């Protein structure tokens, strides 16, 4: 039941195609369900008309639980949709997550997804898959606390210590499993979902993104640094430490002495160690519902 055309004052997404209707442009709003859409999209409007559920926009920033669903697994729909799109058409792209997407498009699509709340527009219209990757990374970076730490639940020193100061690999894995289990449920489930996704990316020969490369990309995002706003000096000092027991450089990736010419930073070491945990450990947090989140 469309009303006569109106002029948009505050830009809003079209209820059919998801594209933003800009200021001053003509739009059509349904009298019954209040659906706003481009005039050209009117023919694609659902018929017969029925009131659509109203979705509240997500906050522009917050902790992960602010974006998580009410029922497990507690993985935000934005994360699920980005990962699904990447795995659908991005696993043949070289440099996935390393090659940046256009900043303006990344900001625009992130804003659009946050405003949509639970009714997310389809990402199939985003031509460059690196933009979708950028949206996911920017969303994770924008959280008030790093996903892999859960605020005070998991101090950075504990994560770093478990990665570099425990000489036995089995003991290190046991310590990390225990720490992951102590994360807030939304952080734990989303971290598990992302670890399984990054493992699939690392196994794609076309992407050329092994565990080390992915750890360097996601280390600062998932684990963070020693402070919320680290100085350049603090980031530079965030370098591999000497293993206290064996007395040589241990990077968290190599079984003994680090063999890398440029060892990864401490946050990257933590993510690399997390990726070394068995996939079944991560699947245990997601249950059978994980099959409905993203194609395997």
C-alpha cells in the first residue's frame, strides 16, 4: 500500500535493495508497514503487504555482547554474514584479509550494517570481497575491548605468558584452552567461529595466507596491546620475548627456537597459538548450530 512519493531528509537504507536513499532524493513509504524504498524498487516490494518486524539499530560501538543474539551460539549476525560472504566467493582471492578494501566503502557498509540491526542487507552487491573483509576487521577493531580478552576476564599478560613462557607445547595448549573457556560467552563463541573461519582461509592455496600471515593481521585486532591506546613505542616494544625457561627466542609458532627472520609480535603469537588448537575444540563451543552459520 505505497504512499505518494516523499523527499528524504535523513538518509536511510532502502527496504528492498539495501542501498542508502540519500538526502533530498525521492522515496516511497508503505502506509501499512512503513517500509521505505526507492521508487524504482516499488515493483519488488513484498505483496500482499504485511507489517514487517522492526529492528533496532546496533550501537556504533560497544562490547561484543551488545551485538550478539539472544540464543547460542552467541555470534553477531554481522560477523556471520561477512564470514559467509567471504567463504562463498573469497577463498580464491590472493591476500585475503591482507589486501585492504576501499576505506570509503568499508565505512559505508559498516555503517549500513550497524544501522540495519538484525535485518542485514545482502552483501552480494559488494563487488570487491576485500571490502567485506575490511568491514569485518573494522567491526572487530571498533569493539570497546578486544574480542580475545573479554575485558578483565583475560588480562593480556596471561595470554602472552601462556604463549611464550610455558616451554611445553601440551601445557601451553592446556593453559590456552582454560583461558578461552573463561571468556564471556559471546566472546568465546565468536572467537571459536572466527578461528574455524581463519583455518579454512589458511588451507586455501589461492589465498596465500598461512597461519603466520593471518596471525599478523588479526593479532592486534583480536588480542590487542598492553593498553587501550598504545603509543608507537609500546607497539614497537611488543616484540617476541625470551623464553624464561630455555633462554632462547620463542615465537609461539615454532616448536622450539624461533626460525623466522622477522618473528611475529606478541599479539600475533597468541593468535597463532589459538589457531594451533584442534578444530574440534572450537567446534565444541558452537555445537551443531555451527553448520547453520556458514557453509563448511
